[in-house]
């Protein structure tokens, strides 16, 4: 990219090993793109949208613009025996989509919604599903699309 974007990575740390693997894939893509990034940890997937909203409200004091050019949401929700899974999956996805639409965000969605830990590790592993890399690529592609519509940098 002509101007290296600055990215916020928000990691839900409820499953540390899965979060680490998702982040590893995302960071590899960002490093290859020569993007800069800051990593922030939150307890779970439900808290990711709030962390991104906090960042949106936070301006860079030197340039009076948003601190981040793009956002990457990383986490995992594993199905349990109650409806908690459905609520967390739906609400976090809806809140992230609302943020992206309402604030014209370049957002990479990397929250795994799976039935068990084995499925999660297959999807998170940089040697297999590498969903963290996919989320980072989506974020970078959306930044480029914003550039085409003259919405970047902003």
C-alpha cells in the first residue's frame, strides 16, 4: 500500500491458545503489508465491539483524526449447552456490523463460531484455516476500497 495503514487488533482472550494462533496469522499478513498495528486484549467476543467503539471515540491528539485506519476482531465462541452461544455470536457480529456501517470502518472479522475446541484450532491454525490471516486481509482490502472511494485516510 502507498501509505502504511495503522490497524487495531482486538483479541478476545477467553481461549488464549486460540487467540494466540489467530493473532499470529493476522500479524503475519500485516507485517507482510508493512502495516503498523496495536494489539488490545478483551475478556471475550462480546467485549470486542465496545473496545473498537472506545478507539473510534479516541482521536489522535496530533492530527485530530481517528487513531486507526482499520480494525481486526479476533476471538472464538464455542457452542455449549445453553443459548449463551447464540446470543454472544449474534450480538457481537451485529454490533461489529453496526460499527462498520455507522462509522465507515474497514473491519476484518475473525471471530470463530464453532462446535468444539478441535474445530476452533483447525480454523485458527496458521497451517490450516488461518482465519486470523483472512481477517487481516479483509481489513486491508476494505482500507483499499475506502481509498478508491476517497474515504481514506480519515
